[in-house]
C-alpha cells in the first residue's frame, strides 16, 4: 500500500520553541509558515513547492522523551522507539556533516 501523506508533529516546550523552529528549519531547509491552531500553537515548516509536513506544537509542558525508549546508542546517533513501536534517530551532529 503506497503512502499517500506523511506528517510529523513534535511537542516543544514554550521556553525552547524559537530554538526548535530554527533547528528544524535548518534540518529540513523549509521556512516557517503561518501558525495555525486555535491559539497559534502549531508552527508548520513550509516547503517551497509542497504542502507542509512538519509541524511544531508549542506546549506549556516540560521537555521529555514523549514516551520514547532508547533502542541503540551509536557514536554519532541514538535510535529511539516511540510508544507505537516506530523507530527514529536523533543526533547532535550539525546538519550536512
């Protein structure tokens, strides 16, 4: 079955929201679009030629792992598993390195 649409949402504590927007802008190469949501809490990153797929949600909750567990730790990245079983990687390396 082909994937028709993909979207990513990340909850970000309000105190680190602007830094997170800048981080994900650098990672994706997309610029911030117009905030959405009842309180403007969703910040899409807007690709030049496509619909937004990455959204950051400003929250009043403290930072956390979102329920993810560590699967593997490598030299340059860590593999996490989210609560529904999907895996993803995080790294502290600069984009493009």
